C-alpha cells in the first residue's frame, strides 16, 4: 500500500487515537467490573444485614412475649401474637437462607427454623390451665435455643463479613493489576509506535541527506533509491535527475579541463624555457619537458609532492616559498640548477667489482632568472603559482 506523506501522518494520528481509545475503553471496563463486583457484594451484604436486624428484633420480641406468657399466664391473645411472630420469623429466616450459599449458615438457619416450628407446635398444643405442665416448661428452653442459634448466626455472619472484605480487596487488587498491565502494554506500544512511525517517515529524508553529503564531496556516483509513489518519491526522482545532470556536467568539465591541459602542455613545451606550476601549499602540479630534462626526473617523482620532498633545487624552492609567503609576483630571481650525482661502477678490492657512487664536485648545468606569477582563485587554497625560467633577465 503506497501512501503519501500526508496519508502516513494522518494514519499515524488515527492509530494513536485508536490506541488511546482502546486503553481508555479497557480501563473503563476494569473500573466498571470493579464497581459491579463491589456493588454485588455490598448489596448482598446490606440485605443480609437488614434481615439480620429484623431477625434480631423478631427474636427479642418472641423472647419478650414468651416471658409474658410464663409470667402472666397464657391467653389466646398472647398465644396468637407469639404464633404470628413465629411465622414472620420463619419467613425472615427463609429469606436469609436464600442469600447465603454457605453450608454452615444454612445449617444454623435450618436449626432456628426447626426451633421456631417446635415453639409454634408447643404453643398450639399447650394446655392453658397449668403453668407447670410439660408444654409450658419447654417454651423457655425453645426460646433459649433460638437465642443461642441467633448468636451462632451472628458469629457466622461476622466470618462472612471478613470474607467479604477479603473479596473486595481481592477484586480491587485484581483490577489494579489488570490496569497496570494494560498501562504497561499501552506504554510499550506507544514507544514502539514512537520509534517505528517517525523512522518510516524520516528514513527517506535521511537517504536524501546522505546523497546531498556525497554531492558536497563531489561524488556524483550516488543515487537515491526510493520506490514509493508519494511526495518524497517525486523529490527523490527529481534529485536523481539533478545528480545525473551534475555528473554529466562534471564529465564535460573534466573533458574540457583535460583538453585545456593538453593545450597548455603543448604551448608550455613549445616555449624553450623551463616552466613549472605549484599550488599555495608548495605542491608541484606541472612541469614541462625542458625542466624534466634539466632535472633528469620522471613525473611520478615530483608531480603531486611538496617541492621540499623532491630533487627540485633549493633556489627554485626558496623563490616559490617567497612568492607563496608574499602572495605576489617575484621577478628575476636567480636560479641555479646543478648536476645530480651519478652512479658508477668502481673497484672495491682485487677481483671484486661492486656498484657505488663516485664523488664528483657538483656541476652547474643551468643558471638563469625566474619570474613567479600568482594565479588567483576565489580562496587562498585555490591559488596557483606559475614559474618561467630564462637564461636572461626578464624586462
């Protein structure tokens, strides 16, 4: 898929927004799950607490009515009230039993229901004419058992409250862990996007920058490879055309320079005078054939080297140094060229012949005058100095 630069930037923003929305939705989901979990536990706990309060009130009321019967004597009205309280009490216990799924709590509730049923049965069958009969004496025992069962129920509910708090803490910790994992994944994903997307966008510009640096070093054998059909691809193609134009121009310039050098070499050799050219650093750039013959050297021995490192006579070197130092013309400087030592075969001992250098006094082979003419460039490092040597002084 070929996207323009604008399309890539838009796509990166869309992806970033999608990531933000996904992270926000995930965090909202975890918070909503946490809220629902706590709400379920809290609602169930609140209902159980309300029912427990109602059961406690009913148990206390039954206990109070039971004491009235034992103290004031049974009457149909009192028995009817306590039977009604017992039925309401059983209904409350059944509702409480439906809220709990724990076997211990269900056992206690079932036990309380059995005690209340027994109390109803005793009240319905008890004789109302004597306080010391068996039915009336068992009312107090059943009321005490109901109260003891209610105490066990409260203890069990206390344990359930502790478990409820642990469940809430567990849900909160799980939510925090999930949110932390989500945030870490989102952070890592953001880092990856921050590294990949800018790299994809900036890579073509890096190629263009590298190509421009190569052009600054006059390397025209470079091209920008980018096959995307977008704004950067169009820029790369235009730059490749420009580089090819530069290369063509450089080739033409090199050919023109070569032609001019051949012309200059021909003219310099037509002049029957020694001629040489050096740059502002004292490096030899050109010598004509007359000077090669006088110095008896080859081009590879002198061209491209500093004059101090070659066999160029000291008088020429000193004249050039003076011209370079002054950056001005030098006229009629005296030049003396002496002969170089020659290698000869000499006898070292009887019967042995070896190669050596026979010492001779140096002979002056050329004596004349030199003019040094600066050839100015736009910068000092581009200056050249042309020397023409003649046996006669220049006028």
